[in-house]
């Protein structure tokens, strides 16, 4: 009789497979929710890091413009000195950089 009671107690204490499956699904659901919350917060932080402050953006555009003008003058001086290939490539790099910075500067102005 004691053995039967102990077997019944053991059977009642062991969870059924459906209980185990349900518990695993609940843990998986909780982990999925935590992961999605963490991912969303990282996305929001990365958006803030991708967009610089207006002051930093303006300063960076100005410095880029100055550097591109230096490249243009450097390319012109290389052409005058007879370094054709490097002069053309340096001047082309400066022209592209200047156009890019002018476009970005106008884009900043239009947003204000």
C-alpha cells in the first residue's frame, strides 16, 4: 500500500510532456520578447549615432570643403610642375569632393 502511494506521488510530481512543452514555449516566448526589445533599443541608439548634430554636420561640411579646395589647388600645382597623371587625379578628387560638400551643404540649408 505504501508503494502504491509513493508511485502515485511520484507520478503526480513528474510533469507531463504537455506541461514541459508549455513551459518551454513560455520560456521561448519570454526570450523572444526580451530579444526584440533589446534589438529595438539598439536600432534607436544607432539612429542617434548615424545622424550627427547640426553643428557637427556643418563643421564637417566646411572642413571637407576646405580640404577639397586644397586638393584642387594641389592638383593644379602638380599639373603646372609637369606631373600630369597625379595632377589630374588629385584635381578630379578635389572637384568631386567639392561638389559633394556643396550638395550636402545645400541639403543642410534646405532642412532648416
